[in-house]
């Protein structure tokens, strides 16, 4: 583990005896619970099965699935964690909207007695966008309400293309309600 101080985290961990998750809490927000039992984080947490186990994660939604992104699979997490991969690029030109409803359904069905970890590479754009879509579709939040709710717990920054797609979803959901 490294930060601006080079080996600062490693040496602190050895001296103080932090676990991996305690170390992350001390030196940065790699994972945050943004809704009851729903977490957003980055690939460092996604690749740390021990931290996921300590968090009680039962489902992983990887919004950067694929060879050019974060590796992940059913086999990596074993039989105790359900895995769903979305091969999304963090580009304003990528159509993430086609994954809004399938991902929201996955999260909704998993949240019944389970804990869900949604991640991408950094945990601020792709993963945040799908969590926002979930809150809009299943919790009936407006886009602004969803953004404010998530920002209470985690800094997010969906790219402008994803925000445009989320605005279109917001307008669609408002028309049907």
C-alpha cells in the first residue's frame, strides 16, 4: 500500500497493527456505505477478499468488468459472493443507460438480507452512476435527491455523459409516476 508518502502506509500498518480495512479508513475512503447495506468503492477493495468478508459483502457489482478494466469473476470471489460484471468504459460517449435497469434489479434483489459492493476503478463515476440509477428506480428519488443522498457518505463525480443519461432517466421516471 502506498500514498504520497511512499511506504508510509506499510510502515504504519506494521508499527500500529492495522488490518487492511482499518488502514484504508485511516488513510482514505476506498469504500463507503451510501445506503443501508449498499457500498460504493474502488478496485483496491474489490481485489481484497478479506476486507469484503469483514464488511459482510455477499454481492459484487463490477462496473468496470473486462480485460481493459478491473478483473473480476465468479471464480475470484468463490461461492460465498455473487458476482455481476458490467463492461463499462468511463467515457462520456459510453451508453451506460442500457445497464440502469438490469443493475438496479440486481441491487434490489440482492439487498434482501444481503450486502452489496458496487465498484469501478476509482469508485466515483461508473459505480456511482449505477447506484444513483438504483436510488431513482427503486427508491423513487429524483436525480438531485439521489446525488445528495450518496454525497452524504461519499464523494462522487459521474462524467458528463453519465449525468446526461441519468437526467434522461429522471425525466422518464417522472413522466411515468
